[in-house]
C-alpha cells in the first residue's frame, strides 16, 4: 500500500487482479486472514502513472482544462456566497461570453 494515510501503508500483499469499475481501477489482494479484499488501484504501487504528471515533471500543477473549469465556476459567483445567476438573471456564463473558445 502506497497511500500515505492508509492504515496499511507500507505493507505488501499478494495481488490477485486489477479490475475496472465505473472508470476506477480496483486492486484485489489477499489479506493476512486469507480473505480477498479490494482497494483503489491508485493507493497501490500498481497505479498507472498520470501522463500529464509525467510530462510536467513538477513544472505545472494545473491542466488547462481544469483552469478553464475553475474560471467558469468563479465567473458564476457573485462574491457573497451565491451565484451571479441568482442575483442577476441576465448574467452570462463563460461559454456564452467566450463563444469562440
């Protein structure tokens, strides 16, 4: 187990198989008591390396698509905990304002 906050961090178990459920990789392993257990693949050393993280090599913390999604979210806030649409029904979204993007 490689996830730093998992109670079994640092322990090694016999990997049975890796399956995919709803887009999430699951690692099935044999526990100490002989039962088959399941954990997210990302919490193990069998996790796949994120291509963006490998290419960025620590030089970039954010993906462009993530920043655009954040900009859209921030654009919709009115500064008082509500959304711009709640206070102004005429307010446009980022997609409406920047149609060419």
